C-alpha cells in the first residue's frame, strides 16, 4: 500500500485555507440566507392568513403539541413543505443566481455565447414566468400538491438554489434548516403584526445580490 507523505509548510496551509473557505461557503450563507428567507415567508403569511392556518392545522394533526417537529416528519407534512417551496419561488433569495462562465463557444436557443462570457441565470424571472406558473403573483402552496394533497415533485420546476453541477452546495442544509425553524414556529405561535402597524408591502423588497425585507416587527403569540 502506497504511503502518502503528510502535508507540510505551504501545502498544509493552502489545503487548510481551502477547507475553511469550503465550510464558509456552505454554512455562513446558508444560515444567514435561511433567516432572511424565513422573514420574507412570515411577511407572506401576514398577507395570507389562510395559508398559516392550514400549516398549523396540518402540524396539529401530524405532530401535535407534545414534541417539536423533526426532519422525519417532512414526508408527512406536504402542505408545510409546499409552503416552503412556494416561499422559495415567490421570494427568490438570489434573484440573478450566481454568475457562471462559458467554457467554450456555445449556442443556446439561437443565441451565440462565446467562450469566457459570463452567464447569469435570472432565477427570479424563471420563477415568475406566467406560461409555467399561471398566477406567479399569487402565494399559493397548492401549486406543488397533487389532486390527493400530496407533494408532487414533478410540479416543482423552481430552481431557487440554481441547477446542474454548480447548484448551491448548501441546498439540503438550507431546506432542512428552514423546515425545522418554520414548522417549530408555526406549531407554537401565531404570527401577527404589531397593533397599528400596516400590512407589509412585499413589492418593497431590498434587492441587491440577495433579496431581503425592510426592517419590520413581528408579534409572536403563544398558541
């Protein structure tokens, strides 16, 4: 068996730095992004109390109040999962996606893309194409459910984490984190606005590399 010589000096430092950056890329954006995404979802629920009630009813029926939801419950909570998927579609966290570069001269849908050209995916545009979604302006989790109320992955053509070989490495971690945070909050609290505050205007998003909300206050009432 061939022995591998331990890394020393600059080689060790380089690989150590690479490991740190990989962990940074996977964890920090996912944790901060999940918090922003959850805030935008809670704003949506203030405008769609029917959706909030259906999520809570499903949680009561499946999980109850004696324990917190677990990842194993996801398969039994299709409406909750569909609500999260609709949130990722409606409020695309990274609207333009992460830039890619063409490795060779390419032709796509009649367009010539030269080698070295930067390509932006336009995820927000994809998520609002009326020919695919019908009513993209509506927050409607049912679009991801089949006629039996089960989650239909065939209907989920959204790409909030990108697509292909270069999709977000933190997708699984982000989806799991969002599910645990969202389901636990909805199980135990009613989310309301402060007395006297106007309903949020989701058209007033702050858009840059990522989409976020303006500062807001939420009131959590124990159920």
